[in-house]
């Protein structure tokens, strides 16, 4: 009986993997390895991606190739990143709190720690944009809502760029754009610089610097034609102050891509949002007007899940 139910899960998956593997061999090999090594974690989500998201294949192939070319083992990094995040989420579901309230401790344990950042965090997070359904849909929102709003020329910025995928795709989509990136982690800086160079973005088009958003930026008001502030609000103690700083930095009419999470823990989440209204109120109080939004609930992708974890993606522009 058990054998039969296992077959009923694996047969369609096997057929889907076979169908995709000729054109997307790296993605198929990684999917097989995930199923072999951590099937209970990945089976349901891979099945969803293979059945419901045709863009999974080319996107997963591209990100898997990028991670391999940067020298890391994609399966190792993605499993470690995913399992670490699940453990943190279980802790949150048990306690009702993220359990990290000291930014400097997170800085030492995570952003300044090569074993974490170079070991699995940056590659794992990058790969999650293909191999986690909610992250793939977040990426879809980014492509569908931010890229068409970008100007053809000018200078933009991303704060907390991490792996650098958003910078890469923005600079690839609009050859007339230049970018500045700021991040507190030297490991993010070197990873993103390598990713952009490896993918053929000319060094004259981007400048990456170490900076701490808590201290503000030594940049004139209204410097940027577009702005990305993704997965950073939940990492800092004062997201409202940071949003006001974003508002100060952007030119009138500049599109701002913002993402954050609700009820969703990770090893470096500090600030807990429980409702969309809290996020929207902070964005609005900073002087930004929301013009597109998507809420991605993990439970919507997982049968029988009561996990309250959600990701929120917004496009906003400065008001007035
Ligand atoms: C979860 S990653 C987000 C990466 C990418 N933006 C994304 O959405 O996938 C968070 C990044 O923010 C950086 N970061 C955290 N606190 C920061 C701070 N106070 N100032 C600047 N960067 C910070 C970290 O080093 C890390 O690279």
C-alpha cells in the first residue's frame, strides 16, 4: 500500500523530470538530487513547480548554472538554506517570536560570517528564487511589475542586494541603466560582483559598496531613477526610518520595488510583521504610494499547511 502511494507521487514527477531534462540538464539533476537527499522537504514543491510553472525550467537552469560557475554545490547550499529556514520557522510557530532581537549579534553570526554567507546562504537564497514556489512567484512579480516600469536610462540603487540577482536582471533588461549597490556584508559584495561579472555586465555599469542602512547613506536627495529594497525591512530594527531614507533618495516618479515577509522566520529576521496593513502603513507614512502589490502565502502552495508565512511584494512611487 505504502509502495503504491509512493509510486503515485513519484511517477508523474519522474515523467516531468524526463520531459525537461534534455533542455535543462542542470535543473533536472539538481531536482533529482533534492528528491534523493531531502525528498520529504522538496517533493511537493517540485511537483507544483513542474506541473504549474513552465518558467521553472529555464529559470532554474540559469540559476543552477550560475551557482555552479561560481564554484558552489547547489544541492548542498539549497538543502542547508531550506532546512535552516524551516527550523527557524518552527521555532517561531512555537514561540510566536522571531527570537533575534540584537542586530549586532545577527551581523556577527550571519552577514559577517563566511561559513554562513559563502557556505550556503547566498547560493541557497539565490536558488530559492527558482526552487521555492512562493519565491518563483515573487520573482515573476519582479519581472512583470518592476522591469516594465524601469526608465531606459539613468542611475538606480539596491540596498541589501545579497546575491545580486535583481541588479543582474535590471542591468540586463535595460542596457542604458547604471546601478549602485549597498550591503553590510563583504561576502554579499564579493558574491554579487562575481555574479554580475560572470554574466557579462560591464564593470563601468555598477558600483557596489559596503554600507549600513541603519546609518543612512552619504548620497544626495533624489539621486535615483529606480530603487530596490528587497528582503531587508524584516532584517533591521527600524524599518520605518529606512523607508524614509529610501523616499529621500529617489527622484519624483521613480519606481521602488519592495519586498518583505509576514510571520516568516529565518536566521536573520528581526522585525515581525503580522499583517499587510502594518507594512502598507509604514510605506505610506514614509511618503511612498503603493501602485501594485502581491501577497504570496506559503500555505497556498502546500496541501494541508497551516503555516502563516507570507511574502509581500510592492511597487511604490514617491508621493507628491
Ligand atoms: C535576505 S538578503 C536579501 C537579498 C536580496 N535583496 C533578495 O531580496 O533576495 C539580506 C541582505 O541584506 C543585507 N543587510 C542586512 N542588514 C543590512 C543593513 N543594516 N544595511 C545594509 N545591508 C544589510 C545582508 O548582508 C544581506 O545581503
